[in-house]
């Protein structure tokens, strides 16, 4: 998967693309994810693309079969709806928590993702700039 694909999808929905803002993540199914609008896709497509920019966080589900981002699943969480974000370091991965007014969404961020070489660089950038890491 190319980062340019994600940029094109975001631009077509008038969402600004931020350099080093795109990550691959696996959603941990929960009530908060359901309440934030991920109910239909969190069980069928667990892998997501997260794009973090100054306006908020865009979430795109990734097809489990072909690995392509699914544009029709785009969900945007505006900055004003996000209460906080935190990153916790685990042994083999990181937990990225998005707390919104509707509930908490937890994602697992792997250190390396096949077919997404940009993920590792963007994850390093996020960790360097995250106050809670």
C-alpha cells in the first residue's frame, strides 16, 4: 500500500494530508469504538489506517483480503471531539488510545508493517513528538 493512495483519498474528502501523519493500526474492539462509528467495520476489517493532522484523526479500514484502504469506511474525528490521545509502550507493540466525548478507541501499533515501509518512519516521528510516550 502506498502512502500516496491515502493522500488521494483524504484530499478527495477535503482532509489535509500531514507529512509523517499516517500509521497502520489494529483496532481493539470495544464499546468506545462502536460509539464513535466503527461498529460496522471493527469486526470485519480490524486493520485500519490512522492519519493524524492538526484538524483531527482520519480512520480508514483496510480490506483483509487485498490490503487496500476502503474509502467508503472513512471516519473523521475532529480535534474538538478528541479529549486526549496517549501512547503506551508494550513489549512487542504500542497501544495508541484515542479518548473522545463518545468513548475510548484503542489501537495496537506494530513496530513494522509489511507492505507499508512508511509506517516505521511515521511511528518513530509520532513517538518523538508524543508527550506521553
